[in-house]
C-alpha cells in the first residue's frame, strides 16, 4: 500500500518561518496586499466607532428626548455600516486578482521544476504526493494569503484599538475584559504546535490517497483483469479511514480551542456587565457609557473568536508551504547547465567521432554497489551498435546515461568528442533521441505525440516518421493524426503505442539514436516491416539499440555484450556466436544463469561480488525501474 515517503515534519518547526518563505512570491503584489490590509483595518476600526455613536445617542438625544437627534444618530450608524461594508468589499477586490496570479505563478514554478528534476527524484516520490502539492496545497496557500494573513493583522489591530477604547471609557471594566488574555495566549500556543503536526499528517495522507486513486485509474485493466477491485477498494478505504481519523483529530483540536476562546471572553463580558450595571445603579457610570462599553466588547467578539480558526488555517498553510518547498528545494538536474565533468577525470580527445563511453561507472543513489563499472565502448559515427545482455545486466541504465536521464558516477560519455557533461540538456537532447521499451503517450493527438520529438518537424517529417515506424494505422483513426489517443494512449494497443513512440524518436532525424528494445510489442510481420524501414534510418545516424531478439540484433553493424555491469565482448553477431558461450545462450532464448549460476551474465544471489546481483535483490536498481 503506498504511503508518503517524504520526511515527516519536526513538531518544533516554526509556522512563521515556514510562511516567510512565501515572500518572494508575495513581494511583486505587496503594494496591493498592503493597501488591502490598510483598507481592512480602516473598515474594522470604523465598526468600533459605532459604539461611540451609540453612547452619544443614549446620553444625548435619548436622555434629552430629542427625536431629531435620534434620527441623526440613526443616520450616522447607517452611514458607518455602509462604509464598513464598502471597505471590506474593496479589500476583497484588491486581493482577488493578485493572489490568483501568485497561485498561478507558484504552480507554474512547481511544474517547471518537476520537469527539470532528475529521474532519480521521480523514482523516489509517489505521483499522488506531487499532484496534491500542485493542487490542494497551493489552493490552501491562496486562501491563507487572501484571508488569514490579512485578518491576523486586521484583528490584532482591531483588538488593540478596541481595548484602548474600553480602557479610556472605564478602566476597571477594561481590566476585567483583559483578564482572559494570558490564558488564551498559552492555550493558542499549545494548540498551534499540536495542530501543525496534525495538519501536516493530513496533507501527506491526502497525497497517499491521491496516489491510490491515480494508480487504480491508470491500472484499471489490471484491476479488472485480475479481479482485484475489492482489494483496491479495501486499500482505499483503509487510507480514507486513516485520513478521516486525522481530520477528526484536527476537528477535536479546533473545537477545543474554539470553545475556550469563546467561553473565556464571554465570562469576562458577563462579569463586566454585572460590575457595570452595579456602577450605573450607583450613579458612578452613565447608561450611555455602559452601552458603548458593552457594544465595543461585543464588537471585539469576532476578532477574538476568529483567532482559533485563523491559527488553524495559518498552520495548514505553513505545512502546505513546507510541502511545496520540499520539492522546490530539490536540486535540479541541470545545476545551472554548467560543466559537470567529474573532478580529476582524464581529458577526453575531442577528435573522436561517434558515441564513446570511457571508463564509465554508474551507481544508483541508494545502491550498495555500482550497476555499471568500467564501461569502455565506442560506437563509430554512422554505426549501429546492438547492446545485448541478460536481464539485470544494466542495459537500460547504460542507455539512460546518454541523454542524461541519470548522471554517471565517474568517467566520460562523448558525442563526436564533446563530453555530454559539458552540454546543456537542451543541446544534448537535440542531438540524442530515445525510444523506450515501455512507451509513454500523452493526452494529446497522435500527431502531437509524434511531433513532440522535434520542435522543427512538420507534416512531411510526420508522414515520414509514421511510414518508417509502420504506424499507418494513425490515418485510419476517426480523425486521422488529429485523433486524441487518450491518457497514456490506452485507446491504442501496445504495439501501436510502441510504433508511435518509435516515430517520435526518429521524426527529428537525430544525430544519435538510443532505442531500448523498441520492437518488443510488435508481431512478427509488423516487426519485419518496421525493421526494413528502420534500416534506412539507422544508416543515417549513430545508434545504440538494446536488443533481445536475433532479428533486432541483425539491424546492427556490431554487438556489445553487457554482463554483470561490464562490457564482456564486442564484435559482429557471427563473431560472438562462434566465440562467446553466453552470447549463444542469450540468442538461443535460454537464460545463461539457468545453466551457470556463477556466470557473469547471470550473477546469482550466492555471488555478491557480481554487479548483476543487484538485480536479484533489487531489480529497480539494476535496470532503473524499467525491465531490460
């Protein structure tokens, strides 16, 4: 069952420090937000003038039985109420557009950053966790900036001004109302710490739940095919119940603090009312002053009572901020697009042509041993090299190093003498095109999926690529190449998706082509047609092709045998058939490890010194999470 794999929050973390990290996004709209805050303060303080008008009406026109004065006072109260409402409406108008822009900017930055993060990051993080950060968390941040951020300031100023008015009217009654302040501060501090942890737990659980839903939808054919809908529903219910428990815990915390925040001030107001009434009956206080005092105290109820849920929303926003910056703080793969050549590595001859691996070693971040070690291989310019090896030997990991989907640990990979570490990714990926064994299509048209392989390609290049990949079925779709293929291209068969992925790889006529067993899902007849057309493409490029079938190997000029993370042999198909027993076994369809457990190509669990053992214990490390 998926669960959040990110680091859980420290309960001592400061919500204020977390929220301050939003400043770079808020700074461009600070003037408008500041104006909105000032308008809201003026509106709130306008409401505090109403009790003073009431005092004047009671002690003046009412006491003097002056109807004209009463009407004047009523008009003033109406004007103050209308002004307060208009000012709060203005505040809302001032913050709506800029905060929508802040949310859009943060979402764009998050998406852009996700595109530039290394593949190893995406291997570690559940997609639901990332999705919840880009949707739910950013919505919480916009709501915080629109309401709690402003009203924590507005209500704070209102409370200070209100108590100043209360103390100026009758200092003894004012002190009675101030009595609950210290207990409330202590209670709010304790509540904030507990709610912060609960809010973070709930948001992580939302990410876990999102992951389950997404996987169930994308894998609906597997779920239905194996009758696993009950198991998936049970997993969903368990996560939903866990989230429900956390939300109920949050509700109990909020109910407790809200009860105390409402009860203590009400008790203080009740005590002040008793004392004030006694003073009025003794002639020590005017009726108008008592009315104004109680009206001011009641006007302060909302600012005081709102503290609970404003703190709750602020803590949810703080946890959302932490979750957002957990992703944004991850270093991008480009690292500024500066040279990333390992320190101390030997200089690479720039006169080389083609694709060259020089003493290349690669280790996954959490692996105990290298997946690839000491790789030396030269694919000459215009040559096609087939890469053959047993499952777990590191073929997919090796091909992923060329477009820098993974970063090599040491050594060099050069393209026509240029180290790929010295190339920006934009430049590198205009030179290298890739097609994977597991094709990925997007919710777009068939044509858009293919043309994604080159910005400069047009209709002629599209038609050529579809012809080479034997993807003529596209023209028979309801709207031809403009037909939407659906999410993940699930409206197409596996072979059709693979042919579109191959067309995407070749549409831009790349200088270097990396194909990871791109024909595995094709039937024998279609495979023969694709291979015949693909020979023309391969004759015009430098290609590295992962192959499992002899028919695919025959497309290549030479073959490299990868065994236990090392290059064991290089030669033509015929040469290796005559000189290498492991290669003969692989081409015959028999796994070498089945006959010789100590063989380099099929390193067994009993021999931990073989790099291929990483596949036995952790196939994710051996092949980068994609079967070879």
